[in-house]
C-alpha cells in the first residue's frame, strides 16, 4: 500500500510502498483511511526537528489525524463493525509497571516518556491506505459527520483542555456561570486548534474573543465572526491590551506556540484566572518578558497555568459529540476550517506548504 514517509537519516520525504497491515488479534480493527489531516506537528517532523521512526525502521509514516472506514474486525471486537466510520487516538502507553497513568489508559499523562505516538514517535501513522489498530484506540463516528470528522483529533486538544478546566475550577466555590463577568474567555491564535477551541468555549457559554495575527477578511477571521466570537487583531494590539478590551479574563486558551504572546497575555489574565497552554514553541534565544508583573499577578490573582498535551479516549468521545453540535449550530464555519484537500500523490507538497486553516489529504 502507499504511504507518505520521512527518512530522518537521509532527510527525505516521499511516497513509499509499505506492507498492508493485517488483522491478527481478536481485538484488532482494520480501517481503510479516508482522510488524514495535516498539522504543525507534521511540519516539524518533515523539517526533521521532531518525530522518530519505529526502532526497526529507517522511516516513519506520518499522519496522526485520520478518519477511516472499518473494513474488517477481529472476533472479539464490539465497539465497531465493518461499514462504520471511525477515528483513531494517537498515543499508546509505555510498558512500565510503575507508570500509573499509562496503566490506567491515561498515557497522555505518561510519566516515563516511553509512550509512543502514531505518526509521530516510534509507530507508523495514518497517511496511508490501511491501518490496523486495537479497538480500544478506535472511536466510532456518526455518518453525518463524514465531511468534517477529520477535525476530531485537533478538537481533542480543546476537549482535554476543557477536562483540565473542569478540574481546576473546582477550587472556586459556586459555578462560574453564576457570575457573567467570569465568563470571558480569550483564545490566542486562530489556527485549527484555536478556532475549534473557540467553538468549544461558545458551546460552554463563554463570551469568546479570538486574538490573532490573521487579517480581517481572511478565512480564519471569517470563521471567528461566523461562529459569534469577537476578533482582536494582534497587528493592532499587543497581548497586554487584552484585558482593556475584554474586561476580566477568566480563561485563556493559548494556541499560537509563541512565547511572547503566552507571557504577554498571561500578564493580563483576570482574577482567579486559568491559562491553558497547547502550543509548542520552537527553541531559540531567550525572549524578554515582564516577569515581575506576571509573577505578582499570578499570586495576587490566584492564577493557574496549565499545559496540556495529547488526549485520552474520553476526549475523543466528547469531540464527536461537540462536532455534532458545531455542525448543527454553525455548519458553514466548521466546513470552512478545511481549506484544502489533496490526494496522496500531492501529500508531500501539502505537508511542506503551510497555508489556509486545515489541509486534508483524501486517501480512500
Ligand atoms: C498531537 C498529539 C501529540 C503531540 C505531541 C500533537 O500534534 O495532536 O497527539 O501528543 O502532537 O507529539
Ligand atoms: Zn496534530
């Protein structure tokens, strides 16, 4: 079968022929991959800055955002049946007994670092024609989400963030919703992670602002407006202006991966605020930040700063539900997130050329 692979040692990226996987165990599910999404992580892997092939392979098949159709199941599989649409989770547990998170199917909190991630670290990914996976990593998707279900994996970033926010706001007496001034949320960044996060915040009843470098009239800003969020231009305002524009900000959702945006925005987070960070910055020289102000406010305003990576199965299930709601509420905006579709023949170029909101590779 065909697949897009990176060869780190020779710094090549090309279509390869790879053996088609087969159902071996009673809990295996075989899927025909219909679509795979391209994200920043794929671009880092194809710049040879990140990612790792399986131990016994010179190459890594990339792709970790996939929609497939189930075509064959092992004898014990109950979660899905042939003909079902499904998405796949990304991270697989480490082998160590002492890793309580992995032993409890929460490898997104793995403590040893020996987890693997399909298409990223140590196991092949989904930018290929067929995948076999254990049913515990396969999540069924309703037919009506066929066109947009490839967005489920990026949406799980917001779902895990929401799970963290639920835990972190338990420290406050009462419900955030009792006080409307507590319901101001700012999303930093208007890429797919930011925009899907904004949709999730709107469903949660937040007054939602999206702060980004994108220009008015761009596809990203049009999505912001179409879903009923408010746009704040980063070209016109430094992040330290955010509180002047919004008022008390109780939640920030960082999706730019830019350190100066992170710390600038953090310096104006509101009272009892929660700052959730999802973007991974490139390494480089130290940057200047207003460290005293940030530290002072963190203490005097009871701030919580929470990083989040990867997502558990429950977040995938919640993403299926939320994507359904998004499609009932603002279908055109959800569809507008997918700004290009290419074939596997053109996948290499699609991965290497950033642009638009979300690029998708159509495979099956
Ligand atoms: C993926 C996550 C993964 C992370 C770090 C992201 O692009 O969505 O599943 O844990 O990269 O490798
Ligand atoms: Zn990704």
